[in-house]
C-alpha cells in the first residue's frame, strides 16, 4: 500500500514514526506547533494540509531537510503497512521489484474499495538495455516524490534481498485532462546481495567421497524424472496455437464486457452485455471517446496516453446521453479493466467488468448478478465486499467510540487529580489514601508536637471598614504565602477559620524537630505578612502568633465532609498564646521555650502574664534563628541563582483544609 494523503491511516503512521524514533514529547511539540489533533481515525478523510504541515514542522523540530523527512517516512510507511496487516498482500504483488512496481496501480484500485476518496499516485516502469529501471511517478500532489525512494529501498531490502539506489533524472509538470500532474523520472539501480558461501570443514570428510555418493544417487533416478526436474529449472516458454479456436459470437458472450478499438478510437467489437447498457456500441465504427471518458488514470483519451499507462487498471465512465433510456436516471455506468495492445491488428482490447462495490450499486445500475460472466470475480467481489463495507462502518464506529473513550478517560483522570488534590488539602495524604481504600482511620495519640495559631491584628475593624471582596483578596494573598511556607518548612496546616491560621509540627508524621520547624515557619510567616497590604490603611498588616508544645489526640471527624482534627489541652494553650500575644510578635509558652532552648534561636523573656483559665504563666518571645538567613527562612534561592517566582504566583498543594477556602477566594 503506497501513500495517499487525506486518510487518517497516513497521519497515524506519521505519528507512530515520530513517537517510535524521537519520543512522545517530540510528537506533542510537533503536533502543537502544527495545530493538529492527537488522534486520527483510519477511514476518516482529513485535509492534505494536516499531513503537509506535520511534515514541515517535523523538518523544523528535527532540524533536517524535507527530503530526509520524506525518505524516512517512506521507509517507515512500508514497515507500518506490514504491521497493519498488509504484509502478505504486498509480498505477493510481484516476484521481483519491477513486477512489484508494475502492479502498484492495481493494488491502489483494490484499496479504493475501502478508501473511496483515495487519490493515489501512479507508477510506470521500464527496463533499460543496461539492466537499470526507469520509474515514472505521476501525482497530483507536488513535492512528495522523495517518499518513493524510501519505500522502494525498504521493499527491495525486505522482499528481494537487494539494495536499491535511486536518483531523479527528470522532474516536470504534465498537463493532463484534470490539470497539472507532477511527473518524476527516477533511475533505479538494483544490486543483489551476495549469498553467503558455505565453508566446508576439513574434518567433515573427503570431498571426493561426497562427489562419489552424489553421482551414485543421481544415477539411481529414472531418466524421465531427471528430464522433468531439468525442465523445471529452464525458462518457461509457452506454446501458442496456429489459430484461435473460438468463434466471434462465443467470444462476445464469454467476455460480455469488452471493447476492441483502433488507433483512431473507432470501435471494432463489443461484448453482448455492454451493448445492452450502451446501445450505441452496436454501431461499429463509432468513436469510443464519444461514449466514455477515462476516470482513471487521469490521462487524455488517446492511444498514446493509454499505452503510456498500459500496466494501469483503467476505469471508463459512460457519458449520460449515450446510455439506454432506462439508465439515464441511474448513476453513471463505470467499467474497470485492463488495456491490451494487439500489435498485429494495431488495435486495443479493453477487457473489463462493471465497477460495482455492493449489491446496492448493482441494483442502482438496474443490473443482476447474472449479467456478469460466471468466470468474472466481480460476482464474488460484490458479495464479499457487501460484508466488508458493513465491517468498515463498524470499524469506523468503534474507532470513534475509542477516541471518545480516550477523551473521556483523560477528562476523568484530570478530574480525579483535582479530587485528590482537594482531598489531600483537607486531610493528610496517608489518611486520605486510607479513606479512598474504604478503610477506617483510627484516632492516634501524639505524645509530643508543636502547635501554632495566628490571626490578623484589628481584623474586625478592617472588615467593618471595607468591602467584603477586598477582605477576600487580602486573605487569599496572605494564605497563598503561608501555604507555600508550609511546604518549605514541612509542617501541616490543620485549618483556617476567618483570619485564624492553625499549623502543627510532628503530626500526622512524628518528627523530633517539630518545634524547630514550627518556629522557623512562624518567623517566615511574620515576614510574609509584611508583604500583604491592609485595604483600609494601605500599610502592611500585622499578625499575632502563639506557639505551644505538648501531647494531642488526632483523628478524622465527619463522613460527608471529613476533617482531620486535633484535640487536647495543647490546642487550647496554643490558642491562648496567640490571643494573649502582641502584634508582630511570636509568643511562646514555657513548654515551647523548653523545646527550642539551645537550638540556635534568639528568645527573650516576656515575664509572667495572666492567662485566661491558666493563671500566671512565664512566657517568651521568639525573635530570630541565629543560624539561618532570611532567604533560607523564606525558602528563596541564594543570590546568583535563579530566583523563585513571587509567592503570590506560586501554585502549591497546601497542607490543610484552607486550600478549599483559597480556591473559592480565587473564584470570587
């Protein structure tokens, strides 16, 4: 099967070539730049520009010439056809390369039964005196001739164990009946590979003994058998009768669809059934081109043009005005067959059959199976192709459904990822995975962790003084920065309620450095808060931060909207540290101070304060980490390296339920 653009089979082959040779990423880049879809249906017709643009983009992406891309495509196209089930059909096309090329047009005519819109090239080959071949290539598409060497070199290597070199001798345009056709003449030189010589091992015995045994075996065969075997190796020479043992009437009946015409296109003889459907052929001497036009190949109706394409299958289409009156309202009659030049009579015989593909077309022509000769395989073709057409339609439907399923599968996968992202934002990953598997998540006790609470100073006054949308924008900006920092310091965001932000270290995965992580996060969120502007004052906002360490009980609460919650006095104490703190300060409880002592942090004593429900407590303020720079605290790149995007622009997967809040804020 040779190339014929338009059908999805060609584009699928090109896609397969790029993916196999250069990878999936190259194909995605190529098709994106060419603005074409990812999948193609085999029997669906596509515009030529899709294939041509893919080839042009391939040249740019791969940085090679169009000639190289076309030749590579030709080589792979042959392999792709074999993988698609055309292997045996191609292998049996001819016994040598010349016969293979001569029968390509016939193969295209057969494939046109399945690919009805196929506009394939045409090939004509002739042998020179020096043994080389001249290949004439005709196509309505310009600039694709370099695909031919790629295909034929692969065919010669695979089928005929030979190497082929091809060069263009001539390239021009010929004005044929339907317009300009590209005509390229290739010089084809075929070189057969030397067979591997069998080397005899001296240890295997004396060669003289082998000759003697061979002689005795040869003498044991009867002479008649030897004669028969000998004739098999000789060149076949047929025997022809001195005269044709067939009556004219019998010939016209046995071949009911045939026409004999001379160099002037005058009809000399016609089959009985073609006379029935085209009554004008009963008048001998009429010109054939007055009754028919050549539909394929696209050549002028002259003996010279016909002889130039003598190895092609010819399709003649009847002219409506010349048909029988019962046929004039029917689809035009088409004949398909072979032209044979009879040198002694200086006439051309056209042995043909009606070009029909199904029982429906047979009825449209007002014909019956009985109108076709018993020996004509068109009878079988019509019946078999009836089932074939149904299978093709079913195949098209399956391909369309397959493409729809692939699109739905991609959409489902995207939605699944969104759902997982939302779920992971509400619950710890290992907890969410257990819930997805239908398992019950048991509550767990954590003996030592560190909890942080923060809120915005004078948040109530800010809400009362400006529009709600500005509050949402401010919180979204602030929480986006905080969410990024939870990933930097590996802490878990439990939830956000209004302006309150809750974080824990050492839960749900216990770690020894839980206090240091939360302390570093507190330092970074204080810096980040200074980058958020109050919509009321136009000044940076201030936050209060409170930290406490101790044991907690953690577990999943709720079924419709499950939440990962922390319980225990440690949560209450951390909240009290925040509410009893000061603006722009990080307030530490005594246990938090003990956990951070001698860990490289600068901590100052606040003194004893009255804490609601706790009485007097000696608390502390965290100032800085003495061992880390501000860039390290904020998770920024050092100077000289590529800086990270601004925190407002960073898309992260937050560690707690506040992600859903952030998403809603962005939608607002």
